[in-house]
C-alpha cells in the first residue's frame, strides 16, 4: 500500500494514477473538508481528464483519510511555500509530514518527496530531522526525491507520458521505486542522486522562466519601433536550433515564478542572468499598465472604471490564481491609479478582488477597453461578443486586426 501525503494539485492526480494501475492507495491530508469531499466522490479542482481518472480510482478502492497510515511506501506532495523576503524555500510542511510518517512507518519504509524543494533541502533539513529522531537512513528508512513535472491543464496525460527523475542514496532502492512509478509512467525514468534530482527540477523551471523573459524583452524592444514580435518569433523559430517561447502579461503560478528565486537566494553572486530574467517577467504587468494608459490616452478615456481585465488565473483553462499576472497588475494599479478597474474570469466563480464580475455580459456592458490577460478557450469561443470593444490582447489570441498588442 502507498500512502500519499498531500492531496492538492500534484498529490491527488498522482494518487489516482497509482490506484488506477491497481495499487492499493490511501491519500492523506490534514484538511478534513477536502478528505470528506473526496470520500464522497467530489473533486475539488478542475483538470482535463481528472473526473474520469477519479472514477476509475474510486472503483479500484482508493481511500482518503486525515490519518497517516502504517505502511512501507510514502509519497510526500505537500506545499513548499517560499519566503518572499529571503527568497528561500520554507520546508516546514515537508518536515512536518516526514515527522508524522516516522511516527507510524514500517521498518525499511521508503519516504519519497515529490514536492519541489530547493537544492540542498534534503541534506540541510530532512536528513538531520530523521537522524535526530534516532532513525538510520538506509536501514530504518530510505529517503528519495522524485520531483513532479506535470503541467496544470495537461496533468493526466503528462503523468503517463513525461519522463521522470528518481533521486536516491542507493541504486537498489532507486530501481525499486522506479519499478513502482513505471506502473503508470510509460516514459523514461532516470535514476540519479538526491542532490541532482533537486537541482534538475529547479533548473527546468528556471530555464523556462529565462526563455519567457527573452520573449518578453523582445516584446518591449519591438514595441519601441512598432515591430511585430509574434511575426519575428515565428520566423526565428523556423531555425532548427531556436525555440523562443511566447511573450505575455507576466509569469504566474506557484512554480516558474517561484523556483528561480531559490537559486538567486542560495547563490546571490552567481545568478545575474536568472535574477534579470525574473525581474523582466515581473515587470510585465507594469508594461501592460503602460499599454492600457496608451490606449486610454489615444481614445481620450479618463475613467479607469471603463477598463476591464479578462482573466484572473495564472494561465489559460485552469482555476489556479496563485501569483497571477492579473493579481500582480491589480497590486500595481492600486499604487498608481484610483481603483475601479473591472475584472472577470469564467474559472473564478467567487469574488476574490474588488469590482469582479461573475457574469460575462454584465462585465462587458460596463467597459470600453478590454484587456485580455488570459487566453481561456472561453474567450477564444466568444470573439464575436468583444468586437465592438477596444481590445488590448496580451496573449495574441484576438482574431480581429484592430486589437492592440503588448
Ligand atoms: N508563459 C508565458 N509564455 C509562454 C509560456 C508560459 O508567458 O510561452 C506563462 C504562463 O502564462 C504562466 C507561466 O508562464 O503565467 C507559467 O506557466 P507554464 O505553463 O509555463 O508552467 P506551469 O507553471 O503551469 O508549470 C511548470 C512546468 N514546468 C516547465 O515547463 C519547465 C511544469 O512542467 C512543472 O511541473 C510545473 O511548472 C511545476 O510544478 O514545477
């Protein structure tokens, strides 16, 4: 039996995949509401293919509990917040999960940490915690790091098809756990040491952040001379060794906008490029604000309440609003402008900010300038409703030529 600790965006789909493949799974979370909801067969977030997977896992007997189980294999997928001031990771939830596991685990149990952690976290925090409890690592318990790589919006597919990494102290235990994951993971599973597994995960997200920053910097360059950045990226990407990502209103989510800070925090003298990329991406909401001002000026619109932001989530077709560019923009607007800008997102069904509408048509009726912050399918399918607006299209999805670009 596997006990999966943490039933959020990563822990839950992973638990369901194991259960689907026929393994006995108990998912544990301290959140009693979440546990009862899952036990009643109700999912707590939307994700392509998750509902079907959930049904299969339930019929295979997956269970949910607030209690840690006595068993031989644990997967820890709890949040790892980062501390904004110090730019460091806070491992408190992982430490607490490990301690609760030690209270109940069988001798020789495998503790697999899937949560993203900054390089060195296991040596600095987790090993000492286990050893201070009198456990011998490698005998009483085995420690592994198997960082997740799945992308919200395509998680179920990626769980099965993405390559994975297993970091462990010995090849024997690494191969055993590799065998376990291969129950549902059909791609290559690379075995390495724990430190390399920690580092490669953070490097992957940092690489993406830097690549997006390059696209965003190009946008600013092209804006000054009225060039079409999308056309230029499209042409450059025809080169066999060039693959520039897409510019946008900023980088959000709990991964790409956070993980590079771990490297900046730990290696402040060696991370100029990473820091600059972070700052470039963080500057994009201000760039959007500048573009909104340009349009207001051009059309002699003085009232910010005539501006509507479409999209509150950090990217398209998900309901997660963590670190979203729209929230970053609203924070900046409060500093510079009178509040009053309108907001709408079809995925956010309760009010989380001022002047947020829950009905799309009511929202449209109130505004003259529509800022497309997120490219949900919903807006792509409703282009006809926005034809008479001044549209600032930060995602390059608008079908009509009159729209303004970043
Ligand atoms: N974005 C752009 N331009 C692009 C691509 C993305 O501006 O060309 C923006 C998005 O709009 C969003 C942000 O970047 O605001 C991040 O979105 P994303 O889709 O790039 O990534 P996440 O945060 O949803 O998931 C990432 C993935 N990492 C990589 O692709 C290297 C995923 O595989 C990881 O599992 C996840 O982080 C994680 O949990 O670490």
